[in-house]
């Protein structure tokens, strides 16, 4: 991705994001022949990244903009749909979801699957991400990870990105630079 997902840095415009990701994607996908995924929630960035050779769009907004699903439907790119209740670049820790985050994740992803399918995305293009630490406290993230088997019942592959997440620090009591190994 060309825009940091952390909330203490400002969002950037689509043209700047395209300028950051397209040259890298062209090099990695074109010269190295690697399968490339782009993290973005912006349809214009997704379209440019796919044209440059990206095969997967990882939408960290939970399909806040349905046009992103349409880009994937039109291009055939895979779509990773992530659970989050927060808008991009916003942090949200709602403790009222303690003990009930798992049903929320399943319901949200089920709704987003339907949205993607309605926009023309084929079922084989869809992957799910329960969004560790995205709009979740560390305890809620652990709750979701413990119930991961149930997420498979939605019938789609599941992706987890867990490096440098807050919940890892809460469990290990280590700062990000101290927990890489």
C-alpha cells in the first residue's frame, strides 16, 4: 500500500498513492513475476494498481466504497474484504463489543460478501480478513482469533495480517521493535 494504515498519519490523495505504488507493482509483478496484492480503499488506486500488474486488492475499509468491488468485478482481481467499523485513518475502540465481537465480524463480513457479489464480484475472487486490531481492542482481536474456525463457515479463504499489531504487544508486553522475532 502507498498509504500507511496507522491513524496518526494523514490520508493522502489518490494520485500521490498511485505514484507510490504503481512503479513498485510494475517492477515486482512485471520483472519478478510475483503475485502482488495492493492495500487500498480507493477505487482509482485499485484500478491503477491492477493495470500495473496487481492481482489482489486488499480493501482495509470493509468496502466502504462499493465502487472498489466494481473495479474487482470488471478486472477479475481478487478482493480481500476486511472487517472494520472505523473509517480509514480513524481509530475506534468500542468496549461495548467485548464478548460480542465475533457475531459482529461474521455479520459484517456476510453483508460485505453480499455487497461484493451484487456488484459482480465472483465468489472465487473473494477472501476475508477479520481485521485484527482494526476497530478492535487487543482483547477483542484475541476473541476473534479464538473463533477463527467459525469464520470459515462463510465459505471463503481467510487472510490474517498480524505483524506489529497492538494485540501482539498487549500479549507480549513488548514494543513493536522488540517483538519482531
